[in-house]
C-alpha cells in the first residue's frame, strides 16, 4: 500500500520574521509536536530539498530572485508584513523545494499523496515580488514543476486559505493549463479575488473566485466545494490536483473571521481526496496560513488522518443566508464558462 508523504524540515523553523509576527516559528513547532505523538501508519516523513533557481524562475522573475537572494544571511523586509532573518532565504528555498518534491513523489507513483508542511507560505508572492509573509510562491512552483518535469497539462489548484491567493492567480491568469480556485473571506487582505475576476486571454474562465463574507462555517464551505469547485473541476478533467492548504479560516484564528473547525477542514480534504482518486489525478497539499497554534495543529493533523485513510466527517448540512447570497453570485458568474 502506498503511503502519504509528509515533508517536514526543521530548517524552515529557523525563518524568524521578528517578535510578535503572526507567521512565527511556533507554527511548525506546534505541528511537529503533534506529529511526534501520532502513529506514522500509512505515512512517512522526509526532509525538504532546496528548489533550484531554474524551478523558481519558472514562475518568478530573475530580478525578484536576485532581490531575495541578496538578503540571504541578513535581516531585511520585502514589504511592511514580510520580514527576513539570516535563515529566511534558505527556509524559503526549502519550502519551494518541498512542494516540488511532493509533486515528484505523487506524479511518479512513489506516494499515494503528499503534504508539504512548509514555511514561509507562498500564495501571495507574485512573479516579481514577495508580499503577505510570502517570499516565493510554493504552490505555483510546484505546478510549473509538474508541467515541465512530469508533462502535466491540466492542473487544478484549490486554495482554501482565508486570504485570496492573489499571487497564484496572477501567475496563471492567462493560461488554461492551470484551473485556479480560491475560496476566501472578503473583504480581507489583500483586497483581491472578486467573483468577476475570471482570467484573461487563453485563461478566461480558468480562474474561479469564491469570496465569502465573514462568519462562513463548515456547511458553507462544504456547499462551495460540492456546488462550485468540484463540479467545475470535474468538467476540466485534471491530471494533477494541488491544494494551497491554509488553516486561517479556523474559527479561532486571529487574522480571519470565518467559523471553520478542524472537522470542517477534514471534510474538505476528504472531498478533494475522493475527487482526485476518481479522476486518477495525483494529489499534493502545501501549507499556507494558519495562525492559531492549536487550531492549525489540529486542522493539519485532521487532514493528515484523511490523507492516510481515515473516513472524513460528513458535511455539515447547515448553511447561512449570507453564504447563500455569495454562492449565487459566484454561480451566476461561472455559468458563463461552466455547466452549474
């Protein structure tokens, strides 16, 4: 039986954005503490590898790579939220490499699925700059690696972080080889991700934004997946499924205003896993946000349990009227491109 690959590397703990910063080293320590207590049945842990410049340059400009590289071994900032310590560049290169290594494992059939437990996160990093705690866009690097190395041509990227994945969207906005979904709280940083933003040129219709008002919970997210994300993804017919797995939509998270629980995330993970298996498409998750330590650790491990074979919790049947209105607006927009 193939195992779930968990990519974890203590060198990523050494990235230190400074005192009081939400994206702190304790995030990985909290995940590590629970990892040390759990049985590794049907899973194995491997360290990250460094991403190559070629891998990073598939989605980032050489100017951006050079700017980040100049900060190796130093303290510095890319924007008011994105601070670096002497070990941050190494951590970012390892985070990108871990996502690429996860793609290698699932695309070659070496692992049943994979979860890259990385920091710094990546989904806000655009081609020519880092922002929002992110230096390099890990999930975009993984998708580009899958295209270049494994010949994948129809990749689904699902971003369930509470913040819109603006970087990933912008990198793939004009291509149909990546179908990008983002379900996120709105309004919230970075202020993008409106339902009408659907791609351009060859990518028109291949960006699907689902902005939800604060307060959406397990049942609301389950409806989004079952009524929008998975039906569209099925019509697309992917040969790889990637997840930007942020857990800051957890009800206890200090940066978001959503009401998801760890059981809700496990349900979403189960829906995506079942879909990927049905499509015979490899599945890889990469960690994004999540800033309440207990909520993050419990949600990550609830998803690991599902990836390794546990039955996910059933979807919560309850849905709010606000989410109903948000969902209708998204469906109306996406009916221009898909059957819903």
